[in-house]
């Protein structure tokens, strides 16, 4: 099992990087969040990795923290979740956001992940509940992003549109400001 790769970053793609380890180049799939945190090409890098082995596929998935790697492994243990969906979840939700979603049974949070619909989100929440220790999670009945998501949904916007708008939204803004920015972005996209 290859659990960590340390070497020189030689290439940055949209969904993967190549790390040179003593002359051997490892292609490692990463999330956009991990990619953003990596140094420039030519710099030294360390990624925690998960080696995914199937009959027809051998792939390395890389993470900037051991916690994200463990979460990826946990997600792969859920029936119906493969590496593509697990990476999409990690690209959309942080570990803490996922814990809160599981603790509060927040289907809407999981439907923001590309490729996960209402039914899949419900099934995923059911299967993740025993795998997560959510006893100490403080649940906010209506966090700012949840309120904005609900308001946009009430206005008739599709989950894909809402997901795209809220993906890079700073969470330190007021609900009103988030809603204003979201509506402006959605107006530009539709107009």
C-alpha cells in the first residue's frame, strides 16, 4: 500500500498532479481544495495517499491531511460510493461539514455534491451515521449557508445552480449578503 508520497511536484493538472520521487513519476488524483494548497511546480510536496486497486484500475488519490485520507477511505466503505463520488464529496464538503450533515440528517447538504441526488443522499446519510462519532457535533438548526440554499431553492433555482453559486461563497458573510451575491451570480448565468 502506498500511503504517502514525498517528492518534487513536476506537473499540475485540473484533477491530478505528478510527483517525481527519485526519478519515478506518480500521478495522483486530488481535489481542487488540495490542488490549491500545493506549492508551485518544482517545489517539494508531501501527500497522504490512498491506493485504489481494482481488476482494471490502479489509481492513487492524494490528500493534504491524514484526516481527509481517512475520510476518503470511510466513504469508499459505503456501498455505491466509488472513488469519483468520494472525491466529489471531499471537494464539496469539509470533514466537519460532513459530520454536521450526518448528525443533522441534512440531505440538502449532500445533494450539493455533483452526482448525488435526493435518494443517494438519504442512503448515504443512513450508512454514514454508524461510521461517524457525531455525539459532540453542535448542530445549528439553520446555518447561514443552509438558509441561503433554502431561499434559493424556494425561488426555483436548481440544485446544480445553487451548488455552483455557493461553492466559493465565504462563510463569514451575513445571510443577506450571501443571498445578494448568489442572486447576482445566478442572474449573470441565466442572462
